[in-house]
């Protein structure tokens, strides 16, 4: 049976590791590295499962970095607002 190799998400996982969330990105890299090896060994189902896992961890890394970034911005703006209000009410 001639099947196409599943996408390994290696580049995406590396970018998530560098720019977003290192722990999730590293797990994504580990699964991404397994895709090619399993496909070349003839384990298409294993390669497909590793591809899905790499994609899942890459997406979780992106989502977690966005959520953490939003919380950080809210915290910074809240602190700025509190500092402004503290200076405004001083006589």
C-alpha cells in the first residue's frame, strides 16, 4: 500500500519552543521526530499517531502562550491603572 507520509510539525514545534512555550514545544519536537522514523520503519499508524500528538502539543503551546500573554497584559494595565489612580488621589 502506497501511503503519504504524515506531516511531522517539526518546524512549527521548534518555533513554539523558541517563541512561545518551551515545555509544550519540546514535547512537540519529540513526537515530530518520531513521525519520520516510524514512517520509514513501515509503521504508518504509529507515524500518524505521532503526527497527531505533535500537532496537539504544538497547538497547546500556542494557546498557552496566548493566554499567558493576555494575562500579562491585563496585569500590566491593571498595575498601571492603579499607579495612575494612586498618583491622582494624592494631595
